């Protein structure tokens, strides 16, 4: 779920940003050389939730045709829960 924003600066150049929430739940197995000696590893449910806030600049090579572009920027990701 999120919100994406583009702002046209000059002709083929735009600045973009977004605010996205992601929920990546999966089943995984932890491996520990010391811990697994006593008990075999078992699958565990892992909940991974984060907020992503990218910001960058996009240059469109053919603005009136196919819309091919090159992009440069930063992507900030903030974890909302611990993966214990």
C-alpha cells in the first residue's frame, strides 16, 4: 500500500518520491551451529513489516513516445517490527 508522486521539473526531467507500507510474512528456518546441536531446526513464521520512502530524479529519453527513462536516487527503509 502506498502513495507515489512525480513532479515535472523541465521537459524530460522529473523528481519523484513515495511512501509505501510493505508486509512480507514468510516461513523460514534459522540455522545455528551451536543451537542445532541439541534440537533440529524447525520452520518458523517470520513477520517483516516496513515503510519505504524513496526519493530521486528521473530522466525520460523519449518523453512523447515510449517513455524509456533512467533513474537515480535514494531508498530509505524503516523496519516496523523486530525479527526475533
